């Protein structure tokens, strides 16, 4: 997949959970509660499975939850600041986030994966706009992303984020600090691990002597 994901959405997602407060616990059956938005365990599991199929590789529940939480945070802060994202902006951003037409079509064909990708794209645009940018085509998109992350962090301090224990511990604004926060980074990491494992296996299979 294209590195555009890291450029367009990755900045927001890589810092996906450096935001918000932390309260005592989630509601029963909830994977997370972000302000007034509840993310159910079922939503996480279903989305994780759908996104994994669209990507053609496993997509962990922790990564899924992180991105769902980020999308909810951006949506709430954007709403507070009267920042809007139109459908006309979202579709090009979805394609840019994935960076591969065939994979994009797989996302769109699955209702659950499609909603997830739309939310990721919308969050990316919202973060850019929070930083004073105009959208994914802004000539200073990376600077706007960084400024948007700062604005998002500051605005989110009073938004409570509760994570269910099964998904990890809320630490330093992250779930266990293990989530890459970018589909492209996740893909690259998975590829690197796979290639390393294959290389090691080949070395072990080579005759000794």
C-alpha cells in the first residue's frame, strides 16, 4: 500500500491515543467509552475481522480500537469547534489512506470495513483542519497535521477515555503503547516480521556443513 496513509492519516493515528482523560472503567459490554460515545466489544471484533479481510492480513483488535477511539475523539473536538468534513472530501481521502485501488474496493465492498475507512479518513481530514489546514491536498499538510495533533491533545484533555481491561492498560495516553496507529505501518511491520521469519526458516532448512 502507498505511504500516503502515513502522510495523510498516519500522523493522527500514530498519536492516536495521546489524548483524553482516564476514568474508572467502561460500561458493561463496552470496549471503550470516549466522552459520550460508546464503542462496543462487538463493534471492535467485527471491525477487526472486516478490516483484516480487506487488507489481506490480520488486523488486531487493539489497533482497531485505537483507531475507533481516535475517530471518536476527532469527531467530538471537531464538533466543538464547528469544523465540518464533507462527503466530497471523504472519498478522495479514503483512497489516499489506502493508496491501493484493489484494496480500496475491498474496503468499500464490505459495509463494516467501509464505515471504518470512512471514519479514519474523516478523522485525518478533521485533524488537518484542526491544525489550520484545508484538507489532504493542503500544500502544508504535514505541518497542519502536527498542529492539529497539538490542538486535538489540548482540546481532548477534558474528554474521558475509558478502555476495557481486555484490550490493555491505558498508559501515557495509549493502549499499552504497542499500537502502531497506521495501516501502512502495520502492513510494513507485518511484512518485515514475515520476511524475517521466512529468512530464518530458510536458513534453518539449509544443510549444515
